[in-house]
C-alpha cells in the first residue's frame, strides 16, 4: 500500500534503504561551450546519509549539485534517482522527492517567513490551488522544526542570515522530500550560525530520515557534521568515503594543493584542520 503525505495524498515511494545508492551517476559529465566543467563521473550517493561535497573553488561542487537537482542537464552520461532516470520524473513528482536550495536564494523581500515556507507546498498543490488546512499544518510543523514558529509573520528582510536560512529550510521541509540538496548553505554565516544550521541539518536528517547532500568549503565543519564525504578536484572525484579516512596523511593536501594537517585534541571531540 502506498504511503501518504501529511495532507493525506499519496506520497512518493520511499527512498532506498540507508546506505544504498539514492543517486547514481554513470559517466555523467558537464561542459559549457567546449569547456569541461565536470569530467564523466561514476558516483553512488548513499541514501539516509549526511553527505558533504568538498573541493577548491571551481572544483565542480555546484555543477554537480545542479545536475542532481535537475537545474542543468548533464552533457553526457546518465543520472538515476531511486533507481529511475531523473529525466523520467515529472517536475512536481521530482520536487516531492528532492528539495533544492541554491547558494543564493531569492531575496523574498516582500514575503513573511510563513509565506516562504508555504512555497514548499507547490509540488502538492500547484501554483494557484487554494491551500487546505493540511497544508497549513505541514507548514506549521516545518516552522516548528526549524525553530521559527514564533517568527512566522516576520518579514524576511527583518531576519538575520541564520534565520533566513532556517526559513528556506522550512520551505524545503514543508515540501516533504526524502532528500535535500544544499549549495553552501553556511557560506554567508558567521561561525555561531554555521554551527547552528549544520547542527539543525544533522538533527533533521536523523529525525526525518533524510538524505542531505551539501556543498561546503569548511573541511573542519564537514568532518564534524557529515557522515560521508565526496571531494572533487578539477571536476573529478578524488575522495569518496567516511570522514575519518579523509584525515589520513596527505589526502587533504592533495585535494587542496596545500600542506594541511589535522589533530584531534580530545578522543571524542571534533577534528581540527589547519594549513602548515
């Protein structure tokens, strides 16, 4: 029997079991005007994991996320989601499964937090259909989970950077996907708000059984919060595995062309990454 969404409507079939491939790329590459951005990639992105994409500027992190999100089409090869070609999904059907947040979301200058969160109901209601009580409950639940229920009627322009990111995350949660694709969601945040957003993402992933794929520059934060890492260099994958393996001597230095060392001051504490 098919599962149902919070609105009582049929929900998409569930994602693969944790650890199995949610996205699979087979020779998927990307080029623009003869310039190679991503070499043909063979990658399996595991379901139910918090996956961090690492790499230098221009390594291909954003194009890879954009291909996964169907914002751009691969120039070659195939991408599958939950065992089916991504191109085989209808737009709204795919949006019920995958939530996408670009590095620079729209300004939303004339919108409240609740109005932004309600955008997440588009895959279930369309652009012009009237929202039902079930939709408002889904939005209220999303705002509660990101800690913005008390700011629902606040203007987006009145929020801090961290609060705005939480509002966009509420939109994605109201969308009820099984996977979130996030392009550097902490790039414009100070250290305190970076940690808050990453801790929130990790907690949401665990509570809602989400797959999260996130581009991030801060290696230390990736090691602290993610449970699977993929590193790109000049459009090619150079690491794909567990965070602890990335701290082995020489791997980070090879990825970033810079002498890098790591230390773990406390056995159960986070790893500190620093250039030499």
